C-alpha cells in the first residue's frame, strides 16, 4: 500500500505535471489572460512535450531505464537536451518581448536546471524534490496556509521518491536545497 501511494504521489508530483500546473497557475494569476495562455502553451509545447517525447522514445529504445531518467549516468544525456529547450524558450520569450518578470522567472528556473546538471556530475539531485520545493517556496508568497499545504505536498513528493528507492537521502536533500534556493530567488523577483 505504501509503495502504491508513493507511486501515485510521485506521478502527481512529477516535474512535468506539477511544474506545468504551477506555470499555468502563476501565469493566469500574474498576467493578462492572452499572455498567460501564450506563456503556458509555449512552456508546454517548447519544453514539456519535447521532454515527454524524448524520454518516452529513449525509454522504449532502452537508453533510459525509466521515464524519470533516475540513473545519474543517463541524466548526463538528458540535461543538455533540457537545457537547450529552456534556451529556446528564453529566446522565444525575449524575441516576443515578453514582460521582464516572465523572462527573469524563466532565467531563475533555467539556472536551477543548469545547477542540477552541474551537481549531477557528482551526485544525482532529485528533480522531483527540487521542482516541488521551488514551487513550495513560491507558493508561500501567497500566504501561510497555501504555503503549508504545498509544503505538505512537497514533503510527500520527496517521501515518495525515497519510498520508491529512486533517490538516497543525500540526493533528496540536495534536490530540496537547490529547489528552495532558486525558489527563494524567484520569489524575490
């Protein structure tokens, strides 16, 4: 039962699902409707969909042992792809003259992914925990109760990765610290 619960939480807290839900929420909360829709669609179609397709194909071909790219060595191939997608997204945002805040928030998130890639050279930091805690810190900007609810979910996501044996405690702590740090940077913008 614990393992099944962990798997459900891990799927709901997957960076591609939880992260995109956060982008959509924040976009519609902070931007005009048309711009929020454009930001959301660009993030989904320029970052999320290509990552989903890439991970699916590499998992099917055996290059990745699982969709989450849980193997540190396999992540060495994943990060350059993800980083290039964020560079394209930033270029599109800049070319379309999106508001400064959108570009800065995307740069902060890009810096977090880049940091995760660099840390991955020595240890596999949890992207699930990192992105969950990036979101947690930013949701505290809405108030204590929303932050507390999101914190409970972030802790559940982190626990799920431990329970499923996808990460060591050290990897979860590194992911949590990196996500919290960049979440705080994002909150300051």
